[in-house]
C-alpha cells in the first residue's frame, strides 16, 4: 500500500496526471487508475490504464475512462498527440485502443519477455485535429 501511495504522490508538482476510476453509479467504488505522462516541449502525452477490479472487466468502464482522458488531453490540455502501447498478447488493451479509434504508431519487435516468451510492444496514437 505504501508503494502505491508513493507512486500517487510522485505526480504532485509535475505536469503529469493521475486519475482514479470509479463507478458512476457508486463513486466510492474504486475500480482502477489512469495516468498520463506529459512531454510539454513536444505537446505529447503517453497514457496508461489499469482496471484492477476484475469483476467489471469487459463492461466498458475502461473504454469510457480511456476516451474521456484522451479527449481531455487533446481538447483541454491541448496535446497534439496522445500515445499508448501494449504487448501484443494484451487483448483487452488492444481492444480499448481499437474501439477508441486510435491509429497504429509503431512496433518494437521482441521487446519484452512475458513468462519467458518474447513479445512485441505495439504503439497507437490519437492526433489533435488541426484547425
């Protein structure tokens, strides 16, 4: 628990964001977290999500939170690009990025070892619309 608090505190005073994901019906029910690491000079944000409450997986909460955060970063925080990546075997994350409408943005081949097996990491992005 203390390492979680330290991680959360590490966002204070930085340009980065940390959000708790709660159920709309019961806001006291914390089901996960999102973060965004901001590169202010390049106006980019790299986003991550974790829905730790397995009982709500595949119910759309991750996608809803993902779209809300990415929309905020593009429209309110005025990022020009929002990125994310995942290992190829992470079907849930790939589904969120696909359903949200992100576009492919690169691949790092055999980048991670997962249970002893090499896996690619795939990257996706949203781009701000130019006015």
